[in-house]
C-alpha cells in the first residue's frame, strides 16, 4: 500500500517518530474492463475511468488474487500515479461485487466540463446535484479543481454523495521540511523530474544503487528538503528492480538468500527496504527468518555493482524456474548466459518485447550483450530454456504492452482463476524502512480506509514532515490535507 507519514526525524536521519500515518487509496469502484499482457504477468483494468496496471509480482492482494480479478469486482486500489488517468497498483483489496445503484465508490481527479448538475473526472461522469459540498473552498466547484468524490455508481455515472477538495503537498509543507517521496518518475528533463506531480531537483543528489539510471517510468524514492516550490533531493534511490528470479531456496542467512537453478545458484541480499510477502498463506507477515531451504520464491532485485539487492520477495507454490536479467554472453543459436548461468536454447520459443513470436535466427540476430531477457525452464527444470523473450529495460511489467492503450481496454476477462496470485508484498511506502520484513503491510494494511493511524510510531524514513509515500495528494485523513 501507499501511506503518508508525518513526524519527526531523529539525528541519524534514518529513524524517527511518526505523528500521523495515513493510508492513501486512489480509487474504489467496479472493474469495467480487463486486458492481460502476453506473459500473463500484468493486467490493465479500467476502474471508474482510471487505467490501473496490476502486476503479478508487484501488487499486494487482499480478498482476491491476480488470476481471479474479474469484471464487476468492486476493488480498492492504492498505488502510484503514472498520469492523471493511469495508476500502477501497489495494493488491491476486493470489497464486493458491483450492484448498479447500490455500490459505494470513491474516486479522485480534476474537474472538467462542469455544468449545472454534472462534471467529469477524466472520462467519468459525476452527477453532484444532491452532493454535500461543505468540504470545498466556499462550498463551490470549479473546472481544474482537484477533488475526492464519494458516491453511488450507476451503469453510466457516479451520483456524488460527498465531494471534498484535495490539496497537494505543496500546500501543506513549510520551507525547510524534510521530505521523502516515492513513485514513478515523469517529465524528466535535465536535473529535474516529477513524482506524482511533485517537482524534484536531483542535481546534487546521490543516486543508488550503483549504476542505476534515472528514466521516465522507473520507481524511485527521492529524499531531501522542501524549498517552497520543489524537493531539493539529497538522495534518489531506485526501489523497483528489473531482475527477476523464480526458483527454489537452497540456503538462507540473516541477510542473504541463495537460490538454486538447474545450472547454478544466485545469491541475493535482503535489506531494510526489501518487501516480503507470503502467497502460500502460511504466515501473515513474512520475514527472512521464515524462509527455509526448499521454499519456492519469486524475487525482484536491483543490481548494485556486483551484488543483487532484493526489492521484493514472494514465497509461493512450486512453479517453473524463471530468470530475467541482462545477457552477459551468448553463443548464437546455441545458448545464452545470464547471472553467470548458461542456458541452452534448443527448441525454445522466442518472443520480442511486444510478445510477438520470433524465430531462433531472428532472436539471435537481434540479441546483444546487455539486453534484458526472460528465460523460463519448465516445472521439472533441465537447464534448457523452454521460452526466451526480450524485456524492457525501462519499465516494470505492463509498461510496454499497455503503453498505447486508451481508456477502453479489451475486456478480455481474466477470470481464468489459476490459483496463484503471485502478489508481491509491495507496500510502496518506502518510509517505513525500519519495518523491513513486511514493509508493505504496515499494521494498518487492512484498514486502507483508515486515515489516521498514528500508532505506527516508529517508521523510519519519516522526515520532519515527510510526505512519504509518494501519494502526496491524498486521502482519507482530514488532518493531513496533502494526503
């Protein structure tokens, strides 16, 4: 989930005391359309006119699984905005099944096409004729105004019950406040970018991990000081990796996991920012001490020099071995090497980034050292890749397949219900860095409507006023207007 944390930072600049913890939900409503990417690793869903990207290994699920998400499910979504009408989900909770004229919904956005009784949020039509407007400045609506709407959904519109204004972080911070924001980079130009509309200057910032490249579409945590108009970043850290490994655990130490693949092993480090989740249901909050040799895990990792640092670890049911990583060597038509492990490709199926079939000849003619590829070695692994495909270096799952989609996704229902949800734990509240084991589900992870959970008093990255979680504008917390 995404949270906003306010509090006081200790002298070590790592720990602190939270005064408020606010859970931010971007939208709650029925799924009207679903499209699945070619790998079945991501879905694009339409919820009240907002396009929601859902990742098998990057989204936490409650009451539903990746494979069981269906049209007309009423879901509550927390995540990072990629644009005004596009959201990458970090957490999804199924609330109910849609009943027109009865289902309660909530949505945020910017008003357009305002007239006597209706306005639009993106493409969503809202009727406000009977709404309570007391939460708005002067009790009045205007085009361009950012609002949060609670109401009842019909087939074609939302009948608003309550409408209140949504302030941005810039209206709630004071000059000199320490701030940490996490989210998707947009509008990168020179030494500045934006995270959920919040401008960041990284000209003097340290960038981690080693070799990490800032690009539009990557997820980062930027920490620094508010100067009245932007965040002057002291550090920018990548928080989502493009290396993925699905394999059996061979051994575990206090801060490492060694994974066994047919032709070798891979070791990943676990730190305070690693988010862990248990899709087997054995434990509610997974920690590294819960993992055992023989467990099957799905790992997302960042490359830091010669080391791999896990950004996410999901324990799951046994499945195919998978490695997604940069090619370090290859023998054309014969084999590829990733993470020091050689895979033969005899008889493999090949695909490009858009999941279009390639011949082995075309694949190897295009292949270069450094390209990101995904290899799958079927359930009984033999060290020979069964599927090999090019992957994007620049965006998380769902970024390329859905980049040209409009509001109207293909309704290709995904209710195939394979049982495995693969939900990563993803909390996306990087500020809770002291809660490493379960950073994505802070204590109030189930109360996503609950705005003011100030009991989480020890969340780390909570700076002085830290807007933390990059959902700066949000939500249910009336005290924290930027939430």
